[in-house]
């Protein structure tokens, strides 16, 4: 009897060591700022506006979330549940009333990589668990219409429902990922069957290499439009190549992109919408930098996008933007920033030249 008790105790000890206890972490970020915005859409009957306002998530989106992992022996099971909110009024920032609109996924990881299932941001974005474009710009996809890296692309930078993704381990600095969404948005499309021609479907893939002071990223996406949402529009795609190099005195970022039949390109001034363009084709470039100074970093970016209506190539949209900023971290959790910029876009068929100027400063706190 005594030996049996000792054996049972030993077996329990080995079992406990083989399977680590699960862990769950509560985390989040609050970004609140004051900003001045001048907006002129150069549209008949629409006056330009000048606004001073409290902004939520001006530099990066506000969020709270839960994430956790459990060791099950030869693999780990994990999850991420992330919700967006406005820090200036406390309401959800998800326009479609999702509880966890930023991310809701379960994953299994092991020696051969990680498999994700659920809702998460595209590989061809700088958001979420597998966004690859954090290495192509000093500016995140924030700072309004003037600083966002999305402004010089035709890509959606979106999040997708009903998605599967696989990411390899890192081999000598090289890593790859691919994803597929069976139905891109279950909130706006509640009736179509998943993985059918009646639903928008989406695929993306990325490859990145990091070694020493350098990083290079290649990412692409492909959208299979349904006839109900984008009748007559061919499937859309985009390709982005970019990276950065840290020279010590400055970290320099660059990216170039080509896109075709994109229905979700950034339309800050409603020029694409007012031209009744179903989709756009074109290219874009961005050059940006982060320069360490006074314990923080000065930021700068210049971007350009040249697009045209896929159904009428004489309808052209030319956009450029420039922004500067400075960020300073008091600690790992708390930082401040200030930024200012200008963006302009022309539509030759509408004979309009719209523009926006923004300046703001804010506080970011992470937990």
C-alpha cells in the first residue's frame, strides 16, 4: 500500500512537469489625444471643416483582450480574444457590433509551425497576430488620413472572419505564412454559404526575412468577390514589397505596392466613391524613417499613390501624403507622441483636388 502511494505521487509529479499549467493574460492599450483637423473635399455644396477634437486611437487602436496558452505535451494550444473600444466615450469601436472584433482565434503551435482558426487581421497588414507589414513603415496604420501607411497602397488592411492560417517556424531569419477566409464578413453577409461563389472569400500569403539590422517583407493578397457584393468586378489582388535597415543614426523603411481590381482602397475624400468606380488599379510607394533623439524617436514619412478606375482608365486618382512625429516612452507601459501631416488627392474626371491637414498629441498607456 505504501509503495502504491509513493508510485502514485511520483506519477503525479511527472505528469505535472510534462504538462505545464495553462496561463491567461489580460492586456490592453489606451491611446487618447487632442487633434486639429482641416478637411476640404473640394466638392460643390460641401464646405471645408476645421475641427479641434478629442480623438481615440489616433496613433494606434485602443483595445483590451485576453490571451492564453496551455502546454499539451508536444504542442501548445492558445487563443486570443481582442476587443476594440473608443477611449473618449467608452463605446465599442467595431462598426458591426462584434464583441471581439479585432481578433478572435484559437491556435495550435508546435515544432512545425502554428495553425490559426477564427477572425484575425490579414497577413498583408500590420495588425494582429500575423500581420507582416510592421517592418515596412515607421508609421503604423494610424495617424488619421495623413500618416497612415495604408494611404499609399490599394490594400484593405482588414480583418477577416472564418479564416484559417498557417505560419512556419523561423529558419535562419526566414518565416512564411498563408491564410484563407471561407467568408470574409459574416456580419454584413448573413445568408451566403461559406466557401461559395455567393460569399466574398479572401486569401493572403507573406514571406519575411530578418537578419541583424535588416528586414525584408513580401506580402500579397487575393479577394474573390461575390456577384452580390461586387457584380462585374474581377477578383482583386495586391502585392507589397518592403523592409527596413537600421543605420544606427536612423532606421529607414521603404515599401512599394501594385494593386488591381481593389474595391476597398482608402478613399479619405470620397473621390473614388463619387466617381462610381467599382474598383481601382495602380501602384504606390512610401519612404519613412525613425531617428533616435532625446530618449525618443523622430518619425517621418512620405507616400504616393497613383490609381485609376478599372472600368474607365481615364478616371485617375493621384494621392500623396507627408507626416512627421515624435514619440517618447516614459516606461515600457506609458508613452507620449505628437504628429502633424498633410494629404492631398486629385480626381481628374471630377476636376477636384481634395486635401486634409492634421496635427495632434496624445498619451498611450499599455497594460
